[in-house]
C-alpha cells in the first residue's frame, strides 16, 4: 500500500522562493522539515492510499486528465501566508486562490484516485523518516480523511512551507505580503512522507520521474 499525492510542481522561481521561506522557518525551528532533493514544494490535488499494483492504472488515468486539462497553462495566485498553530509550534503555507479550472483538475484527479483507493493505511505506506522517528498519526489520518475533509467543496489549494515556533509564525502571517502568480511545470504522483511532504516521485507528466 502506498500513500500518494497527486500534485502540481511549481516553476523553478517559485520553488526557490518557497525554499527560501522554508530556510527562514528552519532557522527559527531547526527540527522542521527542509526542502531538498527528496522534499518537493508542491500544490496537492489529491491524496489517497492505493495498492502498489494499481499504480500503472492510476498513472494512465492521470495522464489522460492532464492531457485534457492542460494544467501547465494554469495561472495560480498566491495571496498570502496562512498558519496553523498547535501549542508552541505550527506550520505555514501559501494560500492559493481556487479557480474553476483548478477545482475541476483536482476533482478529476481525485475521482481517478478514488476508483483505486483503499482504506486503513499505516505508517508503512509512507516514505520513512531518515532519523527513524515515526510517521505522525496526523499525517496518516490526513491521507485517510482527504475525502471528505479536504476535497470537493472543502478543497483549499495551498503550498506548505514548513514549521516554526508559534511567535515566528504569527509574525510571518502578519507581515506585508505582495500577491504573485505562478504556473506549474508538471503534474506528479509522489509517495508521501511525514507532514504530508512529497518525498518520492513515482510518475510525472510531461515525462516520467
């Protein structure tokens, strides 16, 4: 069983900007995850558990959807920073404006994944942490509950930037922010890691990873 994320990969300039913000967050909270070769800044379209044997069928379905939607022509607008605080720490992400085209793409990708989805995912479905620490229960639950908690009318497009202490996050959220736009360079299917990170590329359009 694989915990997977069907996602959009941002362009290199936007990835660099996300990595810079991630570095600032890690300077405040070094134990937070770092964007690197196996942690990709991304915009989630759908997350599900599927059996590994069903991945070729999923890839074929997502390829057809990508060809029909032309997602590389999307213009995604980042309007600000949103934070989630849990006690003394939390996470930050960029808020992305939902559009009919983005919603339709996410809905179709989810429908394709849902046809193959299975319940009851465990930590073994994720890319393990390098330090041997366990996959968080909240991460396991997020994939399990993507439908209905984060799909359909509840789909809230965003790009997670990292973790920091609560005080730093509140300052980041309150700071002046100039909205900007970017376009994806690829649709990918990745195996998920801790905190919902995109860890291992399983398939990529255009071109496989």
